[in-house]
């Protein structure tokens, strides 16, 4: 993989041997990079770095599940990922290739490719992960039975079980109910498969061929993201029905300078082929969660689930190290925390949980890069320097990129 990065450590206090170690570290993480930037926004601000440091100390996971790209509730995903700071994913059973395209001539497979990319872009905005199954979007379906027959139920169910075992969500949330209220056979089927997979993922006798790669995993609860579409007067209903949890997800995040509503609007606007686009808002936004399986939470979606490092063997001391790093973080000098983060990186090797080690390794690498000011893929500086050198004979003062924007981006051009 071709990989370039630019170091701009502002403060000159790091000794050479540490810098050399960091460079080796970067060559090492080069191979991880593509995966990391596919899911997490790059070039973090100080506020975003602080939030990522905070997230390192949250050890919980949630999976949102529906049928198509654009079915997902970006408000709930944004809340889980950016407010609760959970490791969050969206499982779209299909890639939406049976849908419409409002921006171009591509349909069927090519539309599926476009919508896959739209989902990946949406997940970059809300900082979560994207999953699919092998289900084909064959267009509108009237019933669950028809959909299951055309999809090959066992194959798609095994894919859902696989994602649950691999991603290990504590909480699974479906967009749709398993009946006609869902309005589309694919939608109702997504809820039916979620409920069956919830029961099977923890059972070593189901799909045992997967167990050479993943372990059985039992999520704590399965909930339906209920709305007025499915339950009349859901707000009033939630007050008298003990199996419905009402949550205000419209929180404002001062570190991001955005509300969850605004993050969701940005994420939703990535579905360009569907003509979506909104500006977002601020203020309270209620969402409702109806218990389908597992234990009923009383106050929050993660009630009764330990989402600290205490849940992992050898994790307690590690959590304390991260808390200390978070408390000592200096927003105006992010690189000052790098030596501590390198110690944390070493300590992560002793955490005895492969899954959390992998998840947190990716977050940690990303935050270290951000604190160092490493900018992946910043090739402009090199192109610019090369062009300026070539054109110097013609008395060009700067490269085409800087000339085009009528300002000097960097010293190479300025000095020519
Ligand atoms: Zn849909």
C-alpha cells in the first residue's frame, strides 16, 4: 500500500531516539491505516482528540440492524458512537441495489456499489463501522416469507450470526418490527433474522464452522427502535409501558461543537443517490426503544452492562492509565501526551482480550497519529515542491496548485 505522511510536531522537546521510535511505529501501523481511515475521520482537532481519548476508556459495543443503505437511524447511531462513545456498527443486510438513483444512470449492481460507498462515507461522519450480508436487494417484496425464500434464509442468517460474533455487540437495535408494519418484506425480515441470530450467536452448536475464526457471543439485549410509524402515540405509550425506554438522544457535544442532530444530518446527507440532505438542528430529540429479547434497561440502553475496562482481565490498570492521559491532555499542545500514549500502547499488549485489544489498538493508533500531527495522504506538499523545482527554470514562483488558489500553502513555494 502506498502511504505518505507528514510530520508536523510543533514542539521541539522530543529527543531523537523517541522520534526515531515513533517513525518505526508509523511504518508498523502503515498496514493498519487503510482500515482505520475507512471508519474514523482523519485530521482530528484538539476537541476530537480529547473525545477519542475519552472513548478509549469506554468498553462497550452496539449494533444497529436494518435492510437497506439509508434505513439506519443516524440519530441513534450518532448518539451511540459520539455521545455514549460505544464501539458502534450498522449492519445493512443489502447494498440497496434494487433501489432508485436520483443523481445518475447507475442502477442494480452499480447502484449497489454507489450506495455501499455512501454508507462508508456516512460511517466516517458518525465514527462507526459498516457491515453487510450477502443478501441481494431484488426490489420490493410484500412479505417476509417471500424475502426469506429468495434470499436463502440459512445463508443470510449465518451472515448475521457471523457479524454478531465478530463485532460482539452488547446491545442490538433493529429499525423495523418483524411484521407488516415494517412496510417491506426486506424490512420485516431484518427484524426476524435479528431475533433468531440473537438466540444463535451464543450457541456453539450453531454454525460451528465459524468458530475457527470467531467465538460464540451472547448480546445482552435486543431492542426495536420504535416510532410513531409502528406504535400510535409512542410518547404516551412509553410512559405506561414498562417495556419501552425513552431516551433523549439530542445531546450537544461541546468537544465537537455539534449536536447529535447535526452529526446525524451530516451523515444522512451522504445518501446522495436517494436525494437526502438536511442541515440539522439542536435541542431535545426523543427516541424510543422497545425490548424484544434480553433484560429490560431502566435508565439507559446499557443498564446492567459493565462498559469499563473492569470487564476485561488485566484491564483495570490499563483504564487508569488512559484516564490519567485524558486528564493530562493539553489541547494547545497535543504532542506532549505522545510519550504517555506510547506507554499505553505497550501496556495494551497485556490486556487479555483479543477483541478489545484489536478495537482499542485501532483507536489508539489513530489518536497517537493525531497528537503527532501526522496527516495521511498529504501529497500536495511533495507535488508542489516537485513542480516548483521543475518550473524554476521558467522563473515560476510557485506550483500550479498554489498558483490556482492564489496563496502559498507551504514554504517550498514561498521560497521559490
Ligand atoms: Zn429500506
